[in-house]
C-alpha cells in the first residue's frame, strides 16, 4: 500500500466482487455468483475477480484482472 493509493489488493478485489453482483437495474453485470482470487485451471491463471450469471440457460462470464484495470 502507498500513501497515494491506500487501498489493499484484497480490498480492491472485494469491490470487484461486489460490483459483479450488482443488479443489471443498477448498471452492474448482475452475476449470480462472484468470487475473487480463485484459480481457474486455465494455464494456472488467477483472476482478481470473476463472476457468472444465468440468462435463459446460457452461462455468461464477466471477469477482470490487473491488466484490464490500467
């Protein structure tokens, strides 16, 4: 943590999970399930936050990592 940006990585991940769960009516993705720092099994990558929502039997994935926040 720095004085310029006092939030921890874990704090930012918690904000990302909360945003992923935000309802569509509140301009969020409306994910039913959202988690942070979970290994995906795909090349050992660990996204900061990832969420899933169900829409008419389709699975939709929303995720973010550090590179997308720049």
